[in-house]
C-alpha cells in the first residue's frame, strides 16, 4: 500500500507521526511524509521519504502575532475545557476561532500541491495530524480514507469547527468546496497514542496506540549512565514560549533550576541555545544540553519540570518519572490538568506564579514533593505501564491495513 502522511508544520505535530509512519515502512508499505518547505530539514531527519508542498499561510503578520501572543498570555482555562467548549466565554471562543482560521489558511497554502502529488502517486489512504486540515480535504479530493492521528491532550481541540460547533468553519469548508467534494468533519478512522487515563475526550472508534517517543535526531550526552549519588531533575520549556513572550516566559523555569540546586540536586537543562544564554551562568550541579532529544535524557533523570507540551509529557511518562508542569497556554492547561489527575505530576499555572511573590518557594516545594512523596513515583510507574499495554505501532498498522483491504 501507499500511505501519504501530511503534517501541519512544527515539531510537536511532526514527531508523534513518525513511529506510525516507520511502522508502515517496516511492514513493506510505501510512505511519503509531507509538509511545507520550511520544515524540510525536520522531515528529512526522520529518515522517511519526504515531499514538500505549498508554502507559508497567506495571513496578515498581525494575525500571526496576535495568535502567538494570545496563546501565552491567557489566564488559566478549565483543565478539561475541550470537553465542554460551549461553557467558554466569548473572548475564549474568539481565540479558538482565530486559531482555527489560521490553521485553515495553513491548509489552503499547501492543499493544491498536496492534491496534485496525490493524483500522481495514488495513495491508498491519507494520515494527517489533528491540525493538518489539508489532510482530510486532500483525502476527500482523492477519494481515499482519511486517518486522523492524534498527539495528546492537545488533540481534543476541534478548531476546524465554528466554535462551539458542531458545524465547520467557513474557511475549513472552503478547502473541500474548491474540489467539489462534501465537507468531512469526522475521519474514516483515528489513531490515538495518548494513554486513556490522560484523554480529555474519547470519541467512538479510536484505535489505541502505544506512545513511542521520537524527539528528533541527536546523540546521547556523555556522563549520564551509571549510579547517582543524588537526584537528577531535567528542566525544559520547549521552543515557542520565549519567542512569543520573551524572557518573562521562561522565568519560572529559571526559578526551577535555582530550586533544584538549592535542594542539593543535580539539574539538566534541555532548551534552545539562545535561552540557555539568557539564564546562565549556573553552578557545577547544572548541566546545559542544547537541542538534545529528551527520550535519550529522561531515562537518566528522577523527575522533570516542563511547559506542558504533549510530546514532553508523554516522553516523560514512558520514562516513568514524576513531572512538574508549569503551563502558560490553554492547550498546555489540558495536559497539566490531566497529568495531575493521574497522580504522576503536579500542575502549576504560569500566570499565577509570575504574580505571586512566593512563586519560587511554590516551585521548590512542588519539586521536593515530587521526589519525596512516594505516591507520585508510583503513579508515574503506573502511567508508564498503562502506555506499555497499548498496541504497538506495528499492531496498529496491521489493523489499519486489514480495514483498508475490506
């Protein structure tokens, strides 16, 4: 079979698709991974065959800036807000509408070339990440099944809908109308690597899949293997928050590094190099690791502090380590809330920490609790065991190919 994967640009959307794409490839099927040229290097690093299509969304720069700023300057949202979007107020619904229109514009920018490639290559199915709306539209234009690939709690959002739903955004509907095909708001099938206990919603017909961490290319740093005389905690905050709101965005994570050293623990800081330069210098107990895949680091740690990205949270969950999640966006609020509900983590809100003079002490106490209260470690091991019980990507490929054959 030929399986066409398409992804909305950025690593948090690409990385979760890689294990399933490789499982198809290892089973003898042809695979093509597609996104826009700006993500060509990240696509190529996966080792999969790559096609780049289209370009950047044709939207005003002011819209991009407004969305990026709004994402990280919201007051905390209810942790399960995606399960009841209708309960949100007008301002929050307007934010979701803006995000949906941006994603539709991103899809429109790559759709024509994606369909043209598909007409030449003739895929048997299109697998798309939850925010790559070019995927279902291309599948409809090509007359093949569309398989939605979720990536964590973030995937509970249905931004293709006119908020609060159930109908589609006009911009989303237009993607289908340009090819004269019916609008699809539900996939032919869906794959979800989120462990069931962390899901915000559970639509019918999901195929469970084990989360297999892929965090990009990189070499395991020297000196991590072997016995430790004291706890080691990783601190990371992703690639986007500092770009959106500046140094203030990473302030709580710098405070976490200070707390870890004050508690007499070792600290690994995994972050973009520019951010590392902002926060250093640090004592010898702190080691900076620029652009290192988390899946090679976290097995050598006892806990992690992070921003609530699904990939980070699930990679840490596979490593069975407790997590302190400091969230600054509505999407991350879901991840932090669901992780805390499992007992494997503690959830703090970025805006509240910034305003609280006792914020550094709150962070210190949370880190101390993660490593001294046995319930967190037990829950982290339970979450890892839950993930391990889910079907491997190879099993999901067998299920999907059987369904596609019928």
